[in-house]
C-alpha cells in the first residue's frame, strides 16, 4: 500500500470519513487531526454550496448527547411531517 511520509499532506487527510446522502444534501463527517489534536469536521453540501463546522474531539460526547436529546424530543413529539415542513425545507437553501 502507498504510504506518504509528507507530514503536510498527512495533516489534511481524514483519519475516518462518513458520508450521508439525503434528497438534496450530502453530509461529510471527517475525523481529522492537526498539531492541536483531533477534531470533527462536519460539512453540508447543497448543490455545490458547502458549509462546515469544526468540533474539537473533546466536545464530541456533549455534541452527540445534544443530538440524542433532539432526536428523543422529535420521537416523543410525533416526529411526523406536516404541511409547514415543506415550506421549511427551502428556508435554509438558496
């Protein structure tokens, strides 16, 4: 297997990548590392427009817990779509 020893190149390569594809969006979840430590890079791609957040790995559990609370609330609240959801789908997209 090819191994690149160029340290600059290695810092930019994800240690692990996950990809989630939805109707109009693609989400990339990359575990990366630099000289300050590991971090999660979450990128949303909507028709070529990308938005990214960076999350230091030491806050990952807190982030996952918050997502779980949102999911639990949605499940308890019925979690179904209604007529207003169709309008909201386009609010965050240009």
